[in-house]
C-alpha cells in the first residue's frame, strides 16, 4: 500500500497539466499563477505558520535564498507553464517536464560537484533525440524550417528553471523542515506574483475558473507534495523517482479523453525515447559485493 502515495501524487500532477491547458481559455496566466499560491498558502497557514513563527530566528538568515527559490520554482516555473498552455498540448507539457530529472543531473555536476556517469550521457542523447523527433512531428527538417512552437520553447525553459530549483534545494540545505521551506517560499511567491495579477485582464474568479484554481492550489500544491514526501519517507527517493516516468503516459490518457488530443506516431516514438533515456540516466551501477569481488 505504500506505493499508493507516489502513484496518487503522479496522477494529481498529471491532472494539473490538463488544468493548465483548460485554464488558458478562461483566465490569464498571471492571475491563475497568483491565485494558485494565494489559496495554497491560505490552506497551509493554520498548520504551518505557528512553527514558522517559532523558527523565525532560524529562518531569517536564509530569507534571500528562500526568495530566490520561490522565484524559480513557484513564480517562473509555474507562470511559464501557464503561458505555454495556449500554444502547446497537455501531452507535450508532460513529456517535456519529464526531462527535469535529466537536466538536474547535468546541473548537479557544476553545482553539487557530482560525477556524471556514462549511462547518464547515453540517456541524455537518447532523450534529446526523442524530444527532437516529437517536437518536429517526426520530420527533423521541420525544426530547421519552422523551429519549435512558442509553448514548447517556454516549457523547455520552465523545465530548466525547475531543474535548477531542485539542485539548489540540495545545495542550500537549511535547518528547517520541508513544509516550513514551502510555506516561506509560497509567501514570497504571492508577493512576487501580485504585479502579474494586477497587470492581467481576465482576473475574475468565475464558475469556470474556480475549479481549475482550486485544483492547482489544493491537490496539486498541497496534497501532492505531502504524498510525495510521504512516499519518499516510506519507499526512498530512488523508487519514487521512477513513478515520475508514468506522468506523460497518464497525462496523454487523460488528455485524449478530456481534451480530445489525438496521439500520433511521433508521440509514441519520441515519447518512448524520452522516457527510456530518462530511465537509463537514472540507473546507478550496483555496488560491488564481497561475493562479486571474491569471484573477480
């Protein structure tokens, strides 16, 4: 039953790609970006604010780092996703987001002084080839002639930003727990997103936009992170990470039903190459056991 936590989490995040796409027609990206974190912080305040207040003297020296993390993970990454939604598909969103672990590995080399394994390079080449195949719709010459869509370009930038966010979280280890970190980042995000809200045109919360805002704010921003952290606690980070490879598959299935997105051959081929590359890059060599050393 422990596997239910990462599985439900990935399912929620897959649904969030559908929410991104649906929201593009009913509310401005800057508005939903603000409302998402405003309502998420409202929900978390009764549970997290007391501990944050008690730890305020510990948190204060790290405020600049937390503000920068909020800019990356909650402002730029989320906003770019909402802006991209009008010019790409939910399926493309999930496939491009699945590259985040791979980008994180490469950013970990200069930022965390980690060594890049040969399998990671093989996986990167395979994933990049799959991404090019998918974005070119199976005709590589299309990229040279037309380039990629604006939405896909914004998503690639969003994936890079979130990969940088993930690596900096490891580099800047702080003496506070995950919820305290998320809460302080969320407060910074609400402040940073306020100008975007005020400069947007469609800011009214309507009957159409309310369910989308609430899904992004509560299941996607509160329940999913809790489930993911719980899964890591029970199963370990490596096992949970493999569940992320399910997200493009689940998103494509939901999008085909709710958005009538039709999967083409290049989606299957390119998507499989991307996922296979990410899976290869995440493989770690087995440590030598006493028995294997003796046999050698």
